[in-house]
């Protein structure tokens, strides 16, 4: 093999380890959504309170991603990533064994801390392993763990929880995280942290052209997603589909997987177009749910479109930010993680409010408002950010 040919290839195995790390974070985050009723019954709480286990996970990430990433700029990347994965092993074990809502929420918060650090590392880690022309594709491979989690991990965890109890699902995730730490120790390359004299501040990153537009897009798009995803079980009751949650999550995840495959193929040439198409598709799904949310066939169709819209979103946003910020990528990604998790927390809180005081039928309207704002920001961000 020629040197140029080798230079044009991606290190697939290390990128797949990053993908499995993303898989762990997403399944750990989303399991309570698929097992909301069992989770609530097991801890003797309401479904609304059970939904806050996702909110507190997000709060852990949003409060700590930036300070932890800032403090760890000069630490080598591989040990830092493995420490974050060990955090998932420990916190999922605590969740498995806990019978206390307070202790469970503390464990969920600490899991969110691990997630915040891990997500801040993934994109920068992937791009440092990739040739310049394939950095977007490298991020896409590293992010494939997200749709895999949604298409396989969460439905499988939901099924396992229904068959053997929700605690078993978290126990399996703890074991998987330990196995991933061992694999990563053997197969991941290591990279230096940022040299002390090259450290950058949050302000330096935030004022870069395009960064604020990307962060707002993340906030509004992910908020729209989590409003619906966190409370998908109550929403499905409108069409009497609650008992088919596994099928719904499988459809969503499989089409998310298809979406990230398309994203990986096109992202390095068509980042802006893909982002606009994702917003439009998500908006169409929300409109369909608003008009025909009581009809099962329409819900299945809308969930499929939603999956296509959301599957490549993380890759699109992280790639846009990585291209915009270059060597400041780790700090920039920690800001994205913070905003992403503000959106997750906001989805849990706002969704819980709508569920408690209005009804789940109001969710699609809220989604449409958010997605309209998202589209306008991306459309106007052509010179910087989404270019």
C-alpha cells in the first residue's frame, strides 16, 4: 500500500471504540424513557418524576462539561476518555442496586458528568486520527454509536427491562462499559493534551464567527427532539401505541442509522444542505403528528421521518463546530455538550410541565415553533458556521 493511500484511510477500529463510547452515553441517558413506567413503579414515583432522571443526567453534563474540559486541557486524551467510561460503569451499577430515588438521581447526575467529559473529547479525538479531507467522515463514524444506541441499544434495553426488570438493563450497561474500557486501553491511540501556553479561553471560542449560530441551532433542534423523545410513551397513548414502544424505538433508531450513513457519505461536501434538510424533515414529522397524531399509521410514518432527521444531527453540529474552531475544538465541543444538555434538561422540564398542566397533544406545536427558529438561524448562517 502506498503512503498516500494509507494517508487517505481512516483508523476504523479506534473510531469504532469512540462510537461504542457514544453508544454507552446514549443508552445510559435514554433507558429511562423506554422504561418510564417500570422505572417509576420500581422507585415508587410518578412518571413525571421518573422523566427527571433524564433531566438530572443532562444537568450533570451541562454544569461540568466546560469546567472539566477546561481543567483537563493539558491531560493526555486516552486516560481521560477511559476515566469517563469508568464513570459509566460505576454509576450504572449504583442505579442497578439503588432503591432510593435520591441515590438514583445522584448516580444519574454523575453519569451525566461522565457524559459531558466524554462528548467533549469525542469529536476532537476523531479528527486527530483522520486525514484533513476525511475529518467529517471520521466524526460520522465516531457518532454512529448514537443511532446504534437508538436503533438497537435502547429497544434492546427496553425489552430486557420489560422481561427481566429495569435494573437488569442498567447492570448490562455497567458491564459493557467495563469491557469497553479494556478494549480502549489496548486499541486506542493516545494524544497529548493542549500545551499550557496554548490554552484557550471560552471567550476566544465564543466570539469566533459562526459559533453562536451553531450553538443556538443545537439548543433549539435538540430541545425539540427531547421534548418528544423523553415523553414518547405518554405521547403514544394518543394513538393507543404504548404497548408498541419497542417497535417505535426500533423504527426511529433504524432510520437514524440510515441517516448517519448518508451523512457520512455527504457531510464533507454538503454540510449546510444536510443541516437544512434535517430541520425541514423534522418539521414535517412534527406537522404530521400535530394533524394526525391520533392515527397509528401516521405516527409510524412521522417517527420514521423524525429518525431520518435526527440521525445525523450530532455529526452535522459537531463537524460544523470543529471546522469553525479548528485547534480550539475540545473547548468548543464542551460548549456544544453544555448547550446540548441544556436542551435535554429543558426537554424534560418543559415536557413535564406540558404533560402535567396541558396534554401531550401540545408537544408537536412546541416542536414546530422551535424548528422554525432553527431553520431561520441556519439559513442566515451561510457565511459562517454552516457553510
